[in-house]
C-alpha cells in the first residue's frame, strides 16, 4: 500500500495511475495520522511553492511530514515534492520550506526559455537502485522554473544541464526526490518508479556521467475534439479551421484510442482541444473529462487540454470560475490547460491600463497550479498591409507577398475557433500573456492549418522573439522535413501536428526516426 500525499493542487491522478499500473494500490492522505502511519509515502507536488507550503501548514501536514522524513522511512517526492524538502524558495521568500535538507530553491537564471519544459537526461551522481534496468541515457520529463541548490552536494542523486548543471534529484537514505516527473516519462519513468516501489535494492546502478545532458525538442500530437451531428465525441481536423466536409463534421477517430496510439508511437506530449468549448461549457460536457480520465490511465506523457476555460454562469444561475473549470481538468488527468478565446479578452482588458488585477484566469490558474500549467493557444490569421505603419499593430516584413503584392502583414488574433477577428496582434498578445503568468505558447496559424504546407516560420520567429517562455509551433506540418525545418530555422521548443498523424500519412515514430541524427529528440 502506497500512501499518497495529495494537498489538492495539480494532477495527482497521473501519479496514482502510474503507481496502479505497476500493480500497487494507493491510499490518499486524509489527515495527519495517515502520514504518521505510512509505510511508503509518495509526495507529488505540483503548483507553486508558496501555496503548497500554506496548504501543508493549514492541513497540519508539515510537522508529521518532517518527522516522517527524519525517521528515514521510504519517501518519494516529485517536483515540488523535492523542493519542499529544502529550507526555502525564491518563489515564495516569506515562507519557509520543511528544512529537511539544507539549501534553497532558486529560479533558473539562463539565457534559455523558462520554464524548463521537456525531456532531458540525467547524470547519475550516486549508486542507486532507482536506475536498475535503465541504460542511463534515457530522458525524463521536466517542467519547472525553479531548481534546488543543496548545501551538501553529496545528497545529489542526478544532475541535469539546462544552461548550467543543476541537481535534478536527491537521495539521502530512504528519501528520494526527483525534479522530473517519472509518472510522465513514459516507460523509463515507470521503470524508475517501479524500482522505488518494489524496493529491490539488489541492482545498484553505479555513478554514470554521460556528458552534458540536452533538452529535447518535443513532438506533440494534437487531437481536436468535438461532438458531431450524431452526438458522438470524435477527433476531427479542419482545413483552415473548417472541420466540415460535405456538411458533416470530419470524423478521424476516437480520442482515447488515438491518444493511446500516439503514445505508443513515441509522442512526447498529447494535446486535446475541445474546439467547441467556446459555446459548450466543459463542466456540462462531461465526455471531455471522461476522455482525460481514460487516457491518463494508460498514457504516461504530459496531457494538455484546452477549450472552454473561462468564467461561466449556467442556466440555473450557478457561476463557475475559470479556475474551477481548470481544476476539474487537472483532477481528471490534465497536466496543463490551454486557454484560447478567454485569453484574448483578458489581454485586451490588461492592455487598456497595463494593470494586472490578479483575477484573470491566466493569473489565477498560474498562481495555484504554477505558470508551467498555463498554455495559451493562439489562433492568428495573416492580414496583409501595404506598409509597416498602416495599422497600430506589430507588423512584420514577409517573404510571402500578399494578393496585391503586399510585403507586410500582421497576425490578427481570433476567438471562437477563428470565427471572430480582434484588434490585437499575436506578437503583442503572446508577450502580454507571458507578463500575466502564462508558461507556454501554443502557436497555431489559421492560414497553414490543415494545408500540409509547412509551419509559418515568420510567425513563429516573430512570436518567439517577443517571449522568453517556450513556444509550440503548430499548423501546417505535412512531412517529417517540416519538423526539421521548424527546429533548424526557428527557436521553437516543440512542434505540434494533427492531420498528418490522424490521416496516417506518417507516424510520430517516423518523424522521430527522420529527426534522430539531425535534431536533439527523445528516441
Ligand atoms: O477558445 O479557449 O475555448 O479553446 C478552443 C481551442 O480549440 C483553441 O485552442 C483553438 O485553437 C481550438 N480550435 C477552435 N476551433 C478550431 C477549429 O479547428 N475549428 N482547432 C480549433 C484548432 C488547431 C491546431 C491544429 C493544428 C495542427 N486546431 O490545434 O491541431 O493547426 O493541424 P495540422 O497539423 O493538421 O495542420 P477556447
């Protein structure tokens, strides 16, 4: 029996699913006594350091947790569950950590995108049973803006490079904690977690330094989901956002089955977009939540879900906040939520006075679940103009002239699945979203969507130049070469595709095989 410390923030479902897939049962902590009586405690921390420590104190978990650690009983901390062990964090300077280990938690100061999101390697610093059966060159999934800095370097179990080398896991007696997410790291992660759970201390993987570790570029499979005219929830795919063919919604398969297939093929992440979320309220559209619950049982890579994340009042007058909608998605197995239409409206308000209210969905969800959990999905469309100062927007010079030979264009943000254009450009928008606390940009492009013509590199470079958070290039992938092109000619951290995978024109595995000796990827 594994005792799981769930303090109510973030996605613990995937940790439970991963543990259960390894044949163990999980009991969630209900009160402080459950911590005192635990035999094996797993502490998956997701969210922000400050809110985590506050909740641990409010629930009277902090003291028994520290006593548990001091008694050297088996403990596995994940992400914030690692950071909590230290004395404090730059993320919440006024709140002390548990102080089980000396040292602090610092924000990355690198000339690279922060959060550090994606698959990176490990340099093993201590012999450990945790790595039994692993080659040592596997990649694991990270998503964090802060990393631990132990005072005593001998507790470091692994180190990872991101701009510089940081401690990516610790081991002290029976206490183990990782900055990466084994429950989201595919087969390698399950193996590592299984080694911990089975307590097989026989096979000790010795110290292994493989050289500088590298963050991989991610290949993301995207599933646009909606209910068709017969009431079935289907994966669909549009041409420039038009998903109807001869009047019917295109049906390209079932969401759970397709997600499972892409996981098997090696997708680094799966994204679900509930494309009619702007008119259907997700908490009334339970099938989407069910899709997440079912998928997360067997798919052990990060899951993002978007569609309909906004404040909502139902016909009975009951109001729900965007945070509550997001919370339901996280509880159902999502690791990140993606906000589309509502983010545009939020930014329009924000830009009127440049004042952060702290109350927008972006800010609230980021505060509770951490910046890394908030993805902004942008649906821009090219608008050609005759000159750079023709409109009060960020205009770029383009090598693809417009219908009248125009050499300039701006990228107009749209809402409601491209149905409504707004007086806001994608570059300004992306920058403002970062200021409000978003952790990643999912950059679609209506002009390229479903065309197989390749990614819009001009758009990607323009947005990437305006933000320091990671950018997912999306729309237009038609072959493996397009992925190489986007990674070579832009700084995008990941590339997303839908149509080519659904139509089986290529597989995620084929794309990765093609990229293997050209771009850093997770094999
Ligand atoms: O506005 O917060 O409710 O979120 C709705 C979400 O649904 C947004 O993320 C929006 O992008 C998405 N969406 C809305 N309508 C459509 C549509 O297609 N009619 N899909 C839609 C957007 C774009 C990509 C697509 C790539 C790759 N889909 O996600 O998967 O363009 O396609 P490709 O590789 O086939 O070219 P809210």
